[in-house]
C-alpha cells in the first residue's frame, strides 16, 4: 500500500495530541507535518514529524508547507480563553477555514474536522453556530473527502482546569447516548480510520457513533 502523508493543526491539544500519537504509530503514514503556534518541544523529536511553528493569522506565509494527503484539524479555544466572541470565531472558524483552503489548494484529498455536537449555522447558540459556519465553509470547498466529527463533551487527561466541562462530563455519563462524553482517543481513532478509507463526499460522524467508527 502507498504510504500517506498527514498534516495536523491542534496537535498540542487533547484530541490533536491523540491524533498525533496515532498517526506516528500507524504504518500507513510516512510523514506528519505539525502546524502549531508554539513548538511541541521534545514531543516533536520524531523521525516522521516535521514541525512548522507559525502564528495562525499568518498561515499564508507557510502555504507551501501545508501539503499532505490527509489533513486533521483539532484547533479550538473557549470564549473565556479567547476573551471575546470575535476572537473565539477567529480560532474556531477562520483559522481552520484558511488552513483547509491552503491544504486543498496544495492537493490534499481528505480533511477531518473535530466539530461539535449540535453544530449548525442556524443554531441560536453562538458556539454551535460558529461550528456550523465552519462546517458549511468546508462543504462549500468541495473536498474529495470530508469528515465532520461532532463529539459531545470530550473526556481525557486535560492539564487545564475546565470545571464546567468536568461537571457536565460527570452528569452526562448517565444520560442518553447522544450526549454521553466521548474519549479523546476514540475521536482520534475514528478520524484516522475514516481518513484511511477516504470516503467520497461528506461523512458526518455524530457523537454516539464515534466509538463504533473508532473500532
Ligand atoms: N472540550 C470539549 O468538551 C469539546 C466538545 C465538543 C467539541 N469540542 C471541539 O473539539 C476541538 C478539539 O477540542 P480539544 O478539547 O482537543 O481542544 P484543546 O485541548 O483545547 O486544544 C486546542 C488546540 O487549539 C490550539 N489553539 C488554541 N488557540 C489557538 C490560537 N490562537 N492559534 C493557534 N492554535 C490555537 C491549541 O494550541 P495551544 O496548545 O498552543 O493553546 C491546541 O493545540 C475544538 O474545536 C473544540 O471546540 C470540544
């Protein structure tokens, strides 16, 4: 089988980090380009990794390097961390959109996005609306293969304290499958399994389906 190359944004985060570990461990991928605003340090010292450190507002300055078969995007922030809705939109919609446009122009075949449960450009909830707007923008690009993963609350070993997320994670464990928390590792596994199949057109993976797709 021909080896694939991968490009990833958000590799310093929870889901992105799980994706990176799996891409490096997979025999399918020969090279992984990591695009990040701060170096991963020792974690980037791997024969397969090429690290590009860039301010995402200046992504065009590294456009020639954004080249791979499969692209993974797990970029994101919170409104609290970003400081305003406009800054949140920049990180959760504008940066991923430009990242996708540049990779597609360089010949990428598959784009995989960590979106969110309830993403819809028609939603009355700002967070879900921004996620939906990004999904719509990606669909409009006409990717040969596009995967939109929509997790509920993400469970995993997070360094940062996010008490509200932890509380909802605990409560939702006893709720319906649609809302149950999903392990970051399962999300990453589902994204990579789908990328390797390169299904034509748009594949939406709802939260409750993630464990099954992850295998
Ligand atoms: N948390 C949840 O329960 C939940 C639920 C559903 C959907 N989601 C969505 O799932 C995605 C992944 O979530 P996660 O929890 O894995 O995210 P995370 O751990 O917070 O990681 C976010 C990634 O985005 C990067 N990033 C943030 N601000 C940036 C900026 N201004 N410029 C460049 N990079 C920036 C971070 O880099 P640094 O390390 O440099 O900050 C990190 O690599 C996000 O889009 C999130 O909205 C999350």
